[in-house]
C-alpha cells in the first residue's frame, strides 16, 4: 500500500492529538505534531526574554530551532536542543505564546520548510491548523476535526487536571475562544478547512469511532493508484 501524507487540522481541543496519535499507530505511520513546533518557538523566545510580539526575532528563533521527537512508551516527547520540553510546552502560558508567535508571517515562513522536511517521504500523520491547506496541499488524505467549544473546553480542563494543574472552566473557555478567533482570523494561513478536507465532528463520537472512520478513508486513498 502507498505511504501517503495524512493531515489533521482543526481548533484546540478537538481531539487532534489523540486521534493523530492513534491513527499513526494504527497505520504504522510517523506522527508530526506541528503545534509542538510553534510551542517550542514560544518557549525558546520566553526563555531568551524575546517578546512573542516581535515577529523578526521570533522568526530567527524559528530558523535556529533544533527540534526532534521521540516516542517514550506511548507518549510523543518533544526535544529542543536535546532537552525534553514536553511538559514545559503544554502550559496555558505557552499555549497563548504559541498562538501569538504563529500569527507572524515570517515565523510561519521559517517553519514551513522544517515541517515539509519532517514529513518528507509520506507515511506520516501531520497534525496542526494549516497542514492540509499550506504545508502539505497535495496530501492524499485531509481531515478537519472539530467539536463544540464547550466540549473542547471540557476536554482541555480534564487533560490539564490530569497533570495536576488547577484550571478554571470559564477561564479556559474564554482562552479557547480567544485562540480560535486569533487562529481563524490571522492574515497568513488562517485555520480553515482545505477545500478537499473531510469534515469530522468529534463532539458526538468516541475517539475509537473517529479513528476507525479516518483509517478507513486513508486506506481507501492509499489503495488508489
Ligand atoms: O495544536 P496546538 O494547540 O499545540 O497549537 C499551538 C498553537 O500553534 C495554536 O494556537 C496555533 C498554532 N499552530 C498553527 O498556527 N499552525 C499549525 N500548523 C499548528 C499550530
């Protein structure tokens, strides 16, 4: 069977990470979490004292970024210059930072080649916001995964609570709405479904059901000559 490129885009908390991870495992594909790259840029900028509003300086950080991934057990760990930053890039503060740095056209341009290199050769599930529209426009299987904002907030709160973080539902809902608004309205690569993406609403389906239906679509595309 052909090793294709699968893209999964959609808003924060729609279940992209869980779906992408399970789908990659089910297909025997690599996983490319592009949000982690924007998060890594935000983290490095913060550590360097570079404001997230400084597009040119953040783009330089993006160009210099030394990022790698590795599965430890069933968890996808993210390394920057060899340091495991998996936990540090998932804080609410870095979520806001990633959204801010990702709005700079020069940061997106700097990360485009890196993402294409990491996805080269196919056999990869790529997860993000613009992976089907901009990064891999010729991907064989594209999905846009979403869920209601209340459902996405519920999931994000549960996810953060599991790591021991105390989070407020209303604050998280407001943050998710702010991020959606910023991600969807930016001039460069706004978060919109690709014209040829399959739209999937995960609010009313279990994770397993979503993965099954995506896998069936990918398998049918991978069989197509
Ligand atoms: O999926 P995530 O929450 O880890 O993404 C973090 C931020 O990065 C999100 O606010 C939008 C941005 N992002 C993006 O602009 N393009 C992508 N392909 C992936 C993420």
